[in-house]
């Protein structure tokens, strides 16, 4: 009998050890499926969960107390053309904290959610503010003596945004005092206060933001266009990679073409070329997300895109919409500031609400 009791006690101890954490650390492998990401994220073996572009996020639930943190790693980018800094927005139990952690090139960083958290079930979330070119950051581990709970559930609607510097929040915080010659420094940019992320939050929707400042559909300021990298963004230098969404979008919002307009004369293409490439990109997005409604914000080319969408793509009856939203120029380099993004997000939300109601029917 004594031997049987010892065996039973040993089994119970093993079961408890499997069910709870005692070392205070959850590696990516130990997290299992008990976390959620948004954006085009992937796990890189030996590095962690990659948060590579605007508004990529990592979140989890835990029954815990005291100190809770995540360990982030900024990949060493030796040939970076300028400062490599990634800023983050932090939430605890749905509340946005008044902190702005920054992860530098080649640095391991402990991002602390709380030091003296009251015992109970809590929700934690970090969201990348800085865009693709400002550095590669990986989630290495969660640090808590508590227990991970089931991952946060998906929201009912999922929106993909395809865009440029407007979607990334380029220069939307111009009042920060900082000496730098280029208005696109990450210190002035917060993608979580840009119209795309803000609209998704206002609609309680999940999202993915596919955007790079300066990019276009046929032109722009990079050696590639959005049409060329859409399939493997944000792994722009990994052309053997192809993005396959685990969840297809209900709505795709395309905000692009400003950089096409700006470089049109210099690069020798016409408005017709822009509309043609724009149509190609729209069709690429619909192919990736076959059941989606596609909402296009073409800016200066509104009339031309409206005609193309209605006459060539079938317009609203086929799930294609052409809309305009207000955008001020109070940020860096003539971009919207946070107030301008808020106004644009509110306008877009009013456009998307009836579309979402139609989707839900």
C-alpha cells in the first residue's frame, strides 16, 4: 500500500509539473499555441516570433501576479543605412500604457508590462509602432511565474491594409523635439496612431498592415514596387518565401499611389500606367483573399480609379469600392499628424460599417 501511495504521489507531482510553470520562463516552444499575433508574422527557428513591420503584434493571457515581461531581441543589422530603432505600444488588460519602449539594433531587451501586478487573469499585448525598414525584432520568451492561459480569441472581422507612408504613420508625431535631417526617423512615427490601425481598433477587427513608406504600385522611391513584393512582404529580401494567410481577410483596404504620383514624371510613366498597375495589385489582393470586399483609397487618382473599378472590375456589385477620406498635412514632410489620422480613421470606419454589416448577413 505504501509503495502504491508513493507511485500515485509521484504521478500527481509529474502532472502538476507538466501543467504549470515553475522557472518563470516560457520560451516560444513552451508557449505552444497560447499566444496570438497580428500582421504577417512567422516563427524563425533560433530567433523567435518575428515582428517585422508596422503594427505587428504579440499578445497572450496569463493567470499571474507580480512582475510580467517579454524578452525581445533586435537583430544586428550591420549594414543598416541609418538608426535602427523600433518603438512599441504596450497594453495591459486593454489599457494603453504611457510608455514607449525602444529596441535598438543588436540588443536583447526586457519589456516589462508590470512590476506589482495583482493576482488574477490578465491580458498583455505589444504592438510595433515602427515600420519594416527600421529593424527586425523577435519575441524570444515570456517571463512570468504565472500560468499561460488560452490564446486571445480572434475577432469576427479581419482587415488587410495595403499602403505606403500614410498607413505606416510616417511623421505623425511632429512635435517631438529631436534633431534629424529626415522626417521619417522612427521617433516621429507611430503606426498605432495611424489611420489603418486606428480604424481596425475602432471596428474591433483583427488586421494585417502591408505597407512601406515611399512605395508605389508602378513607381515610388524603392527599387521594388508593392506589386513586386506583395506576395512575400515583409520578407522583402527573402524571395523564396510566399505568404499564405492562415485566415483570409473579409476586407482589403488599398491606400497607395501617392508615391506613384510623386515620381511619375521622373520615371516616365503615365496615369494610365498607375491605374493599370493598381488594378493588377487589387486583383492580386482579391486572389489572396477570394471572398473579400476591396476598398480602394486612390487619392489624387480618385476619378480614374472610380471609372476603372466600376467599368472593369464590376464595382460595388462585385465587392469593389472606391472612396476618399480626408488627410491633413500637419505632420512631417506634409504627412498627416495624429489628429489627421484620427479624422481619416473615423471617415473610413463610416465607409466600412455598412460593408461589415453586409458581410455578417
